C-alpha cells in the first residue's frame, strides 16, 4: 500500500515499480466517488455499530468505565461455556464439510460430467440457497418431524419416532450443519465451478498430455490453483457460522422450547440484551465473536497470501 | 393445526419472533486489513487491562418507586393496545361499543410459551424513549420486569394501578390470590384477566363405559393409571411433555421448585418429598405407558392420541382449547373434577397454568382511556360473560359460569370443580423474573425423550433453575 501512496505522491510511475506491482494503480476522484456510497453505508451500519459495541463492552449501564468487567462477567455466566462449545463443534463440522464437499462436487461437475448435466446440477444445487433463511428452516422443520416428513422412513430407521427425539441435544450440531450445508453449499459450488473455469485450457491440456489421471489433475493442478477461492470460502463460511442465530432460534420456538434458548453465542447475546436488559454484556459477547472471526480470518489471510498481488 | 390457546403460557403454532441477531453487520472488506485491525484490537485490550476496573458491571436499579411521572395527559389522544389473538375480539368489541375512543389495536404473541417479545420491545422503547403500547396483554412473568425500571434512566413500564387509577373496591373483588403476581413492593401493577386453575379433566363417556370411578386422590389416580395401562393399552391418563406440564403436576404437589422467600430470595429444593413423590408417581405411569412424555400440544399428538385421552390433569382452559378445539372431541363426553388430594393431607392444593394479565403503560398520554379499557376487559359483565377463559374477577366468574354457552360442551356441570380449584391454587410457586418453562422444556423434556426417568432428572432440573435464578439476580437456597 505504501508503494501506491508514494507513486501517487510522486506523480510519476517508476518503471521498476510497474514491474513489481504488475498493473499500476492510479488515484482518481472517480474511484473515490464509486466507493463512497458503500463506504457511507459501511460506516453507518458496520463500523459505527462495532465501535458502539466496543464502547458498550467496556462500560456499564450508567456509562462508567469497567475495564474487562463485562468480559469476565459473561465468561462466568453459566451459559457462556456451553454456547461457545456448541458453536465451535458446529463450525468444525460445517467448515470441513463445506470445504471438502463443495470442492469435490465442483471438480466433478467441471471435469467428469457433460456440460449440460453440469448446468442442470449447478442449478439444482443452487435452488435451496435462493430460499430465505427462515423459509429454509421451516422446510427442515417438516423434514425432521417423523410425523410429517417425506423421509420419515429414514428417520424411523435411524431410531427417531418423534420430533422431540430428533431434537435431542446431541443431534443439534449435525442438524444445523445439515441446514447450513443445504442452503449454503449450492452457491459455493457455483463459485468454485467458476474458479475452476478460470484455469486455462492449456494447463489442463498439458496435464492430460503428460498422462495425469483426472484425479491426479484435480489434486495437483485444479485444487492448488483455486486455493485462494477455497480460503476465501472458508473465511466467509467461518464468519457466517459464528453468527448462527436464526436456525436455533426457530427450532427453539418450533419445538416449544426443547432446544436451549442460548444454544449459540449470538442467542446468548440476544438474551443478555433483550431479556436481562444488559446491552453491555451482550456487547461483550459480540466482541468475543468479532475477535474470533478476525483471528481466524487473519490467520487464513496471512498464511494463504490471499490479498497478495501476484508478482510477475 | 389448531388455533392458539388462551392460557398465556401456551400458544401453538408458536409465533416466529424477530429473528435478527443483535450483532453488527460484517462485510468481507472489514477483514481485508486484518493485521492492523488485530493490532488495534490488541492495543484496545491492552489499554483496558492496564486500567483497573473502576466501576461495577451491574448498576443496581433502585427499587420501584410508588409514584411515577405521568406523561402530559391528552384525553383525546389515541391509545395503542397489544393483545394476543385470543383476546383480540374483546378489544375489538370495546372499540365497537366505544367508537369515540381512538384505538390502534395490534396483535402479538401475548408472551405465550415463555416468549419475550414484549420484554424485548419494551427494552428498546426504553432506549428510544417512545413507542410503548398504552395497554398490553401479557403473562404474569411480564409483570416481574415491567414493575421495575429496565435501566437506571428508565421508568418502570407498568403503571401502579392502585395509585388513583383503579378503585380499591374493584381490586378487592378479584379472586383470592389472583392479583398476587401483579403485586410488587406493595403496589398492584396489573389486573388479572383470567385464572387457569388446574382441575382433573376426564372423558366421562369412556369412564362410564369402562366402569371406572373418577379418582379423588393422587393414589387413586396412580392406581387407575396402572389399570388403564393393563386393560386398555394405548389410552392415556396424562402427558408431561408440554412446556407447562410441571405447573399442572409439580405445582399441585406443592413442590418448592421456585418458592419466593423474599423479593430477591428463592428456595429451590427438588429433593423435597413434595417433588419426589410426584416424580416417582409420574415415572411409574410413564413406564406403564399411560402417561405420555409427549405434550398434548406437541406436533402430531392429536393425530396419534387425540381420541385416546381418558384423563388430563390440567388448567381450566383445557376443556374448550384442548378437548374441543384441538382434539375435536364431540360435545357431551368431557367433564371436570376437583383437584386431586394426597392421602393423609388435610387440604387440597392445585396448580395454575397461565392466566393472563393486562398492564397499563406508565408512559401513556391517555391514562384514563387506557385504564377504562383495562377495567372493562377484566371486570365488566359485558366482556366476561363470554370470555374465552375463566375470569379472575369473582362477580365476572359467576356471570361466566351462568352463561350456558360456557357449559354446553361438557358432559356434567363444571362450576363446582372450577370454583373449588380457583380457591385451591398453591401460592408457593413464585412468579419469578425467569419463565419456569425454560428449564423444564430444555433440560427435563429432552431427558425424558431420551428415556431417563423424572426422578433421575430432578438434580439436573434443579441446577438449571438455580443457574437461571442466579443469572437474573436471585439469592438461591436449596434447603
């Protein structure tokens, strides 16, 4: 970034830097104008609420500074440990599933089936993602109730004869992963497919001429070349996963309370804010989630060089 | 699907609440400079660590003042009314009878099933300083928070009605103990809409056909349950899987699950014999399969068992809302008997499942119109005569029982059972700041579904109640 600043300040582009940075960057008013609309919205609905949450997390209801008091208070709450354990278990299952399965499916759709079939499947995979979050949970409420489910024979074969048994606490992470995968994976399959399309035909042709099998090509050529897209997907899936709220909240109401109302940290923050009237404690929980998300993103970005500009 | 139930701790299908999390929005660009953000975060936390905490995290709100600051009154201004769909027709009837009163009527979930929609909204209104509904129907649990300020700068949402709004003569006509959930610090913050005293419901047609006597004690009930299991397998004498089954059974058994021993002190002792006797009674009937671990109101119950319910120990609204509306049992079969007694005990106690309240906002700009509506809803014969549930106002309850439309459905007179039960409600089950539905449904019911016994689940239930009670500020004893 500093390089770019200096380039702008100097008013000329040194040839050596053009070589290093590939395409030179030029400052122009038009650029700022284009990003301004989004920046205003980001400030209003992203940055300012975050700063407000940080402010709340370090103060009490009267606005007095309390240091880390809010954080220790929420950590000591009896629901804090379980809700973070739930979300970490859920994230582990969901990230592995989404990364492995979407990439495998995308590779198969790209190189193992005809273009027409591939198009049909991409469309089919994408449909659930087009449903709004709430609607897709409602679909699963029907799917998971042995009394009304079209696959009730499967549920019964697995030993579930009532909705209550399906919603046993130990099944919940798997249920939420199922819902999340069903709604979210289709979109990522399409994105991964697009990424695979980016690999030039010459590379693929060279691999074929060298005698690489389709699986070897996938493992040594295709997947390494879309690595950045996979990291990008992992970051966004992680961020979305930590904020799990709608699914457990709806299952909680739909099951008439059989699901813990503070199953996920986001729900716990909600309970703090709106049942205990403790907006400061809720903000402290949100800061925990923010830190978790930033740490994960930071590690993935620096390790993968996601935003490093390719050197020529 | 059946409609909604009048008992406030029950409604089905459940209302989907505002599902937006309180989190701030995030975007990928927020993460594009992770290192600098991480540094900033580290610096912030470091700075916070360096400074010692100089104030407490909790700012104790002063106990509710008796006087509240009235908003500037304008007797011609419109009042906003929030009611659940069961109570909506009553509010609409008032509007029809009083066309000169300007009213905005809003339907919401009525705090059913432990919903905190009203509480959530009032928290937000307290922060924005506007938007409060003038009159609201809610659950007794709502009064516990509405009678106190939600933050140091806020004023308690509920207006103390005994402070010149509702005459004392009216207040004293409510059924014995029915205003207890409304009373805090010596003031009355709500008017009780209905009481939901627990009685023994039974299918008289089936009992007569099989030659069974209606039980009068818990021991007889247990014996009959065993007998039914043997002679008519598949028929039920009860179900414990609803969000409020504990109020039917454990409340009736005088189990100290949440006994308020002071304003902020709570006694929770599920190892008391009053709790274990009920747990083992139910365990024996659950294992005999004449008590279901599913709920009467759980999905699919009507289809599988609706016609096989021989007895149900539950609130006064079960008759119309469970047997008539949900199970669609034909008229002339169902009857109610007085609450069951324990052998060897001199008096009978029973539970209470729901029973709503009406509150007036202390922020209302038109207190006289808001109070007039609330009084009409809870005390007028015009409304109570055909009220959906048993009125808490004694003269109104008589009118209600005299109305043939409220009794036609039943196979035998219900007045005696209802009136006796109304006086037998045990007062030791406190109206706490947390809903008793949460621990029961999210801890006990999943354990029962997994095949554990109630007796073995009592310790887990107790610790769930204790944890919840402590988190909202109660000092808990378990003796």
